[in-house]
């Protein structure tokens, strides 16, 4: 055996040390087994991928320290990869709006117009509507007036009615109910001037004051003003009269326990503001006074009634081919309504600028407060957007109303009317408004008074065969109940499901027949809901049955008697 030196001593290299024994136990045995190989036998040939995998696993197992460098290697590779691309490139992410969140009614109308005009269905809705029988029978007004005298008054109540025409009407009826319950004398309500409606009209400008006082004379004392001898205590100034601040929707018991003692002490009290200051759920004796005030005592003043009834007669004359029946629509597409809704239509940049300016004029920063988020798409899906004139036309044609149907449109100044009204006039050319039915001389007394103009619209809508409400609010709230009071308990009103309409008008692939079938079902649903009974927290101004009306027969009773 040659000696082994660690350092070379000459130009000759030392012999290599003997090889270490193999570590694998399998390679220490020389016996051969089936499927095994010995060191003397050549190993099986591996593919390139197998060799790479074997090498990778071997490195991981034998060089575990490599894991410490893995994050550094990963970051280096990512930096190298990202450096090959420009940061100016922004990936495009496509977002699909939720169904019903975008106003697409204009495109739908363009698509369906020819098919709609070619529809030759024989039955016209105005002659077939309201055919669903109501199993509860018919109703009739039954508000009884007192015939006895009144006891001595406990004092005077003066209220300030705020809001528009019908919100003021709420205040008047509630004031009558409270005054009657407290055995007080009611001073003719004062109408508070509002910056939005801008109507300085007084009670006698809108309602027949003498008729109002005479109708209530055996139930509630009503006077024009407080006696002078009492006002001397307050320097003849109503602003010096004790003002009671009352929470909205207060119970009648609150008036008895809190307001009455103050009335007895002061003899004159003031309640301002007074809109919605009495709960809907009150005892029958109080509810009767509300019914009496709203449905019997409040009659429009002679000038308004004269013009209103003239327009009703003219609409019936234009509807002679339909038996004098016409459709009335309350369209809330004025600039202030569109702005307040925060919905987006198809007016583009100009619409956005107009609505922003209108919100600032009417509500001064309410919609631009820090943190306030406005989602027009969510508002539309929830059915809170006002229907456009185009959508109203599509809906009514889909509900079976023919192109020649006479229509009365109740509305203020329509936003961008030249553009937005065009499709509605194409679908219903026999459309009238108070401005087209009446002469300028007839409307001269009412032109600059929004509440008086609304009262004319109210009168014409009240006597139509069909009333269509498109946005809600106090106008239809009162009108629906008043129509029930006049028409046997049935409102004869179409109240569309605007959540469903948002989806239907956003359906790109819907055909005219499918759309019409859906809208006919919607019309049928309005018919079935025409007669509804008031529940505890409902308003008698929309649901006069059974507080203000009595049932005169039952359908079931009529069927049984006819069978016998």
C-alpha cells in the first residue's frame, strides 16, 4: 500500500484515496432479487424529466439551507419579471351592471315600437278594466254629522299648515280632529309659505271657507280669527301666543294629557308646524271627524271648482267614443322631483349639471355632505326612480290601452319636456293637459300659484275612469282614498310595481308579447288591490273603508240569494 500525503511533494500527483462505500442499504447486498440490481449491474436509463426531478429533490433533501434563500429568489424573479413591462399599462376590468340598475327604456322603445304599433289586439283596456269582482261587496259613504249643539269651548287652537296642497290638507283634517276631541274652537289654519312650492295662497283661495265652517258647525267650532279681547294679552301678535312643539305622529292621548291642560290655562295656543302631528291609529270618535273634514267639509273654492269641472266636461266630450271614459296620469317628472330622486336617465352631461344645480338651489348641500354616497343604480332597482314619460307610455300600451285612448296628464313643468314628452305623444296622441284644455284667460287666476294649479289637476283626475300614479306622494295618497269614497270602495287606480318595471325595461331580449303579458298581469294586480280595508296604522286618506264608509252588500250573500 502506498503512503498517502495530503500535500504534493513533486510534480507527480498522489494516488486517489479509495472510494467510500455506498450509503444505500440496498447497494450493500450482493444478492440479486427479481426487479433489483447490483452495483455491478448498470442502473436503468432515466428520462430527462426524471433526472431533473431527481436532482431537484436531492438538492432539497441534502441542502435544506436553500429554503432560507427561497423568499429572496422569489422577490428577485418577480422584480426581473415586472421590469420587462411598462407601469403605464392598466388592465381593463369589465363590470356588468346589475339587472335593472341602468336606464335603457329608450333603447327598448326603439326596438319594440314597430311591433307595438302593429299589435291589433281587439279588446281595449278602457272598456274591459275593473272587471274583477270583489268578494267583500260594495261600500258607500256613511260619515254622520252631529245634530246637537256644542258645549262651551275650552279655548282656541291656531295651527300653521306647512307643505304643498295635500300636505296642508293633512294638517287641516288633523286640526279638526284634535279641536273636536279637546272641545276647542279651531281658527282657520294658516298656510305656511314654502320655498319650494312658493305659493302664498290662503285657505279661502283654495277651499270654500263658508262651506267648510257650515259643514262642521255641529261638530267643531271654526272661526276666522281669535277675538280681539284675547289677543290684547299678546299685543295682537300671534307670534307671541304660546307655541306647543309636538312630535310627529303623536297619540290622541298626548293631546288630552299635555295639550288640553295648557289650553285650559292659556285659552289660546299655537301649534307650529302641524303637518303629520297626529297618529293614524286613533279612536273612532276622532277618526269620524277626520273623515268628515276630508270627504265632506273640504271643497275647493268656487273659481277652482268652476275651471276644474269645465275641464272634466271637455275631457268627457273628447272621450265620447269611449263612453266619456278617460285615463288620468299623475306624472312626477318635474326638475325638482328628478333632482331629489338622485336617479340617472339618458340626459348625459347636461342632465348631470342641471340636477346638481337644482339640488343646490332646493336643498343647499344636503346631497353633498361629506360621507354621503348616492347610488343611482340601487335607487332604480329599489323602484324609487320616477317614471319617465316614455316609460309611462310603454307601460300603458303594454297594459292594453289603445293608441287613441284619451289621456289627461296632471303635472307641473316637465323636465326637458321638448325631448322627454315626444315618445309619450307618439304613443298617445290624444293627450291633454290643463294648459291645452283651458284658455289662457281661464288659467290666469291660477298661473303663478302651484297649489291652485294642483287643485285643478286633482279635480280632473278625481273623475277619470282610470287614475295612474307613477311616483307616490301626497297627491296620489289623497286621490286614491277620495276615488274609493266616490266609486263604491274601489280606487280604480293603477299602481305599478316599479321594481319589476326596472327589470322589464332593462331586458334587452324581451319581445313585445312577453312584455305585454307581464304588464297585463300588473294591471290585473292593481284591480285586485282596488278595494282594501284600513289596517290600524294605515291612513283614512287612502283607506276610507271601514272608518268612513259602510258595506252595503256582500258578493257571497248575493250569490246565495240568487241561487235560492
